[in-house]
C-alpha cells in the first residue's frame, strides 16, 4: 500500500485488444454448451460511480473471459451522471442505484454480496482491466485449495501510465510475479506476530479479488472508511481461514495522484496501519527526510532506466508528489487530524458542524 520499493525490473504485460471491443456485446452471461457443471457459479460485484470510460474497457474484457461456468454481474451505482448505468444494463447487469452519500467501501460491497447467488464472489473496482482472457479462471483457481477463503490478483500499471504512476504500482507487493515465501503458521496466531510480518500475511486487495460466499456470509467486510479488504483478511485469518495471492491472475490498475490526493490517500493508509496494527510508517522527522529522499531517488532511477534522459521531464512532479506522500504517512502515523474510525471522526468534528 504505497510506493516503497521498485519491483519492476522489466516491461509489464501489455493490454490486450479487448479494450477496443464494442461495449454493446451482451454475451456476458452466456453459459457455453460444453461448460462443465463442476465449476462454481460466479457473482461479479461492481460498485460504480461515473465510470463510463472505465466500463467501456472493463465490460468487454469481462465478456471475453474464458471461464466456462455460470456468471452473473451485479452493480451498485452511486447516482452517476454519465452513461454508467446504461452500459451496465446493456451488459446484462442487475443494477441498484443509491445516493452518492450512502456509499461506504465495506458496507456497499456487503450489500452487493447479499444480492448475489454465486458460490464465489468476485469483487472488482470499476477502473480495473483484466490483462488476459484467463484472468477470472486463474483467480478462481486459487480458491481450489481447502481452507482458502479469499484470493487476490496481481496488479500492474497500464502501458500508458506515466513513469511515476507506474513505479508506484510496481513498488507494491501486489505487483510481484510470485507469492512471498513465508513460514507456515497457524492462521489464528497471526496477531502474535510483529506488526510488519503481520501486515505481510494479511494482504488482500479488493481491486480484484475472489471470496467464498459461504465464508463471506459469516464474515462480511467490516464498516471502516479505508482498508476493508485488509481488515477482512485479518478477520478470516483469525477465524482459521487463509487468503492467497494469485499472481497468474493479472489486471491493470493505477491512480495518477495529485500532491493533494497523495497526501490524503497516504495519511489514511498510515492511520489504518496505526489503528489496526500499531505500526507507525513514518514515526519521526528523520524518517520523513529519509523517505522523501528515497522516493525521489527511486523515481529518478526508474525514469532513467525506462526512458533515459528524455524522460527527465517527469521528474518535475516527483518532489511535490513524493513529499506529499511521505508527509501524509507522517501525519497519519502521528494520529493528527480526524481519527480513523468513523465514530472518532464524528467526535472530532462535531463541534464544527
């Protein structure tokens, strides 16, 4: 969660031609005649808001998936003002529209899951794009192992992303092409581990994930303002289940942050780690200085390795972007501002309302 190391030593996988296919194609729910009945039924769940441009790429990519089992598509839209709902309905989705202010990351996804009929729940962000036609099959295959309650995909940047955005994505563990080698332990002992190791074991990413419906019925997403996927992984692991990284299931996803957006995003991320794991990502002023220096130097190395001197124009963004990112981590680590939990935020801001 956040840039910290560059794992992108080579080019990433290029987008497939599915992004150019017409979105009017409606064979999404078709079950091929040769489909084996042993495959679990999938419910693909999408929270959306003004996602017209993203859905014009995502929906055809989902329709082309080589998963032979039954599928359904459900969406909750937060009162979009563009063609989002129209595109979803044309693709055969069952769409519920809610007021924008009612959206919450965990609660809205729980609401989608309550309407689903699949044995496997596939949670996707509207701006994710499967890299290949086996994306769904590879993701679901990770759940075949007994005791695995959830799995999440490998996330890479788009070819069109600028170098700083691409490095942010590639620096995340979710961009690795293999699972981390961790010693097997009883999942219920995870809270006895040091914070850094616990964070490594509890990784989960709702950008592209699959969950057993039977487990999710007992353990839904917690209602937190951020990190509902990590918090869910903590709950299911504590209950004796396991989560798996599925690097063979590849998708593209990235955000090009402004400094203001980076500060807010990384402040909330740091507050999550402080509140949930007792881990302060940037505990001191020295760690801020070291962090900003490291991030800018890594940006420079990445730009030079990828584009050479001609790419140095991208470095104009680096000091402001990385400075805001690290200062956001520092702010969230110190506990300044509104608290992470909703009730704390309400108490903090109540006198101003």
